[in-house]
């Protein structure tokens, strides 16, 4: 594909070994980087995307999978940003298979959280009747990143948040010893507290959440 070739060449031409070392270290050396910071990476992507607009629009899913198979982390960031824009309002029911695959591939908080909030969350807004079965399956999975996604998918919902569903997911994972699950519970509740602080406060104070989840959830709430 012309787009992928052009993107790969541009990223290689703009690599920065010093930045790459620091970025890999920040991500616990789970992935290699070109060392291109977010603003510059998005500029490069936007330019090449514009030059290959039709190709990207017609092949967004295939391009994302191809980019995800490459080593450097910037490829995965580009794949996610392409899907966020190209699939919004154009999801197909079977896209949940792609979403689940991406969550479970090269998994770390930086990719998973963005997918959960902007892709899984948007998909479930377009297919609300699928929410219960998909989130229950993710919650019961042995894959911790699917569990985390089940907690975080409503991050961008605000007034559209299903409060009972959010609280039930938090309780389902409340006893997890995983840092990333405890943190996700606190983050999801803290975000919803911007819309409904009383509900979050009452929920947290009446349930035995882990200390980290409680601390994160109540971070911006004043209570006696």
C-alpha cells in the first residue's frame, strides 16, 4: 500500500535516537520507538494521510492491522488515530473482532486506554444492544487489558453514562490485585464524578474498593 510505504519512510527519516531511548524507557522498554514526539508524529501522519486519502478511507481496517504488525510504537499510534477518525459513524457490527484483537496486541496502557475510550466506546454507542454481552465477555476474560477496557469504555460518555453499568463493572473487578485494574476503576469513577459527583461519592463511600481506586475516584470530590 502506498500509504504505509510513505508513512514508514517518513517516520524513519524523522527518527530521533535520543528521544527513542527516553520514550522506550518511559514505556518500561516494552516497545521500540522511532523517537518522534506526538505533535510531530501527527503532523507527519496528517500530511501522508491527506496525500492518500482515498486509500486510507477505503482500507482503514486493513491498514490498521498492517501497522500494528510493525515494531515501532509510533505505527500503532497512527493505526489507532486512523481508526478513530475513519470508523466513527461507519462501524460494522463485526468490527468488535478487530477492536478486541487490537486491545490484545502489543498491549499497554497507552494504546489500550485510547482504544477503550475512543474506539470501543464509540462502537458501543453505535451498537448499544451489543454492550451487555461484549462488556460481560471482556470482564470475564483472562486478559487483564480486556478487563480494563470494560471499565473504561464509558470514559467519554458524560451524561450518556449508564451509571448502574459503570458501578457494576467497578464492583466486578473491585477485588483485583492488578494495579492497572485498580487504577482504571478510580479513573472511570473520577471521570464520571465530573458529571455526577454525588453518585460517585455515595458509591465509593458505601463499597469496599481498594485504597488506590478510592483515592483516585475521590481525588476531585470534597467530602466530610
